[in-house]
C-alpha cells in the first residue's frame, strides 16, 4: 500500500454521507423511557417506543451513529459469531433454531423500516461469503451449511477453490459458504435515517448529552446529564462496547476490542470488476479475521483486528500494492464471554442489549424492538418478549477490571499472528 496515508479517525461513511441535522430539541423533565446511546439499538428502541405512543428521550454523548453503528464494515449478516452447529451443541436444537430465525427476521425488520420510513442507505442484496483458509475451516463451513439446510431449510452454497478465486478475485481462500440472505449498506445513513424516523414519530433525540448517572426515584429513575435531570419509568442502556462508568455490572461483562477499517481510493476499473464481482460481502474464519466489501463508488472497505489492515489487504490482493488508502478509522467491538449477544435487565432494573461480538449490524435493530417491548410491558413477562434470549446467562469476564490490558494483549497477539503469516506467505517461503 502507499505509505503515509490519512490521519486515523476519518471514516469513509461520514465523508460520503450528505449533510443532515435533527430538529432542535430540549431535554424533557419527564419521559416514559430514557434511552442512553443513539446507535442502532437505542434508535430502534426509540423508534418502536414512539410508534407505540410512548414518550421517549434519547441521550447521546456524541453524535448519532458515532460508535460502532457508524464505524462498522457495512455488512448485514444473519447468525452470530458462533456458527449454527456450535449453537446447537451449546444451547440445544430448539433454542439454536429460534436464535437463528430471529437473526433472519432482524434483516426483514430493517427492510420493513426502510420501506415504511423511506430510508435510503445504499441497501444491497447480494449476499455474503464466509471464507476458509484451511481444510478444517472448510469442513466447518460444510457442516454449518448442511445443518442450516436440515434444521432451518436455510439456503447456503459451498464454494470450492476455483469458485472462490473467481468470486473473490484472489486465490487466498480455499472455500467459502455463501449466505444469500445477507445484505450490505451505508451504516451511518441507516443510523441517521432511523434517528430521523424516530424523531418524526415523536422521540426526542439529544446529541452531545452525556448521561453521568442513573438513580432510582419514586418507583422509576432519574437520569442525570450535565446540569439537568430527566425522570422516567424505564431506562434503556444501549451503548454496547462503549459502556458508561455508571453501569459497572455491564462493564464487567463486556470486553471492548478495537477493530480497524480502511477504505481505499476508488479502484481502477479492472480491479473493481475483479474483486468480488458478485458484490457480496466477505468475512473469514482466520485469527485475525478479515472482512471486506466493495462500495458503490468502487472502493475496497477492508477491516480486521491487527491495526495493519493496509498490509493485510495486500496479502489477499497482491495486485493492489501501491493503492492509496483514503480513510482509516477504529471502532470498538463488544465481546461477551460466551460470544453471544444478551438482552435483559441489570440488577438495578435497567434494560440493556450488549455483546454483539461483531454481528450487531442487523441484530441490534431487532434488539431495540425487543427492548421497546420490554419497556412497554408487552407480553405476560420478560420471557415471552425475549424468546430464545430469555434466561440466557450473561457471565462476567474472567479478568475483572483488566479490559485495557487484555485488549492490548489481544491486539499484540493478532499483530504477531499477522506478521508470522505474512512471513510464511512471502515469495519462496
């Protein structure tokens, strides 16, 4: 890749989004529900609450979509970080089936909201490739595809080496499992569109309002922000990897891990036609994982966990050596101890959804709708609303209070793996 490059922090999504603004709003003294965080989860919760006629105030320390919702790779995937056969082994057939169906309905919910509210966010329905670099990974993909077809009648297709080379534009992968239900989008435009829709329905969305404390008061809660207070019946903490200090129970259960994403300059026509010509998105099963896609303006958006994604990109596509990197940014991924998302109530009674572990672009909208239903008291109890996520233990991380140290160790390990792999793949190596 070209040396130097852009300063860290400038996202392609923000640079390519049109100017926008929300209507001016004042924080209400009272609301039925206060939502902390204006990412996909919080905005979906606010939208569904407002649709139901509840008064809702959303407090965002920065801007709408400033966290993972505006910093991800733009891939909308079914499923979870753990593959379907592992879910069956760990959780039983019925719960695994229900979880997977819910991940598919999450994508359908997003599409329904976009159609209802006229949200334009570069939505693309070309599917996804989950890629393998080893025989063991290839066999795991084959087992997953067989199990999904058998238990859920969910269509997938296993690609061999020649098919993958043609589909990816590189011989780097030996196999891949294609998921037609996956989508791609401009995540920041979706977040902004969801915020605008929630505001039109009556939600109050407050940017630049950092919540510093939540206290029990008169059968409900008092949310403290800056110099103000808002009283509410329910509180939803929808911050995922950006857990605030006032929520220590959640902080003990989430490991924030940094992922880096780069976006190239527009590719030359020959390269743009060669890389992922079917316009699918891709992620792989390596450690560290790579994930990438080509945008509508022919840029390659490439992410991973090493912080050296420019070099990683050239490992997959050697012919892109020298291509300019126009954007480079970082974001936090919320890893849970069991690699699954969790939804429910903290011991303080707040509602939360967290731990998407890199698979939150679709599921977070569904989680927001579930949180709204919980806040409204729909169903006979929380179990009816949460479905397969009811009574799912949310274990704390083993190394309590060591998040920063563990994250640094993980990043150092991934960088070492990346360098060793690059050495092994050098010419003549």
